[in-house]
C-alpha cells in the first residue's frame, strides 16, 4: 500500500507514490539507488516493518521544487 499518510504530525509519502515521484521506474531501481548511497531526499524506515521507507511530504516537495528550478535554469545543481 502506498500514497500519502500522516505520521507524527507530518504528511508522508511511501511506496509507489514515493519512488514514482522521485523519477524511478520501479521499486527495485529505488532500492538499488538507496543501496548505492543516493540521498537526495531523506527517507525514514517504517516502524514495525523490516522493509519499506517513507519521506516527509514537505521534504519531497522542496526537493522537487529545487529540481524543477534547476531544470529551468534558475539555479545550480539539485541538492
């Protein structure tokens, strides 16, 4: 199950909604990128699950805004 939810007062994104928003074609590509040190957006483990992570929606939105600005030539590299 994926999509937006709330955890500790923050809206969160997980599952397919998360990796698709980040531009990955599938979950495995997202997992490989994380294993190789990709850390453009902080992700947090889902309590009580051995697998699965979530991102805070505000942090994801900030990253996507920086990425769009960089693509439009408004800034330097996406960080």
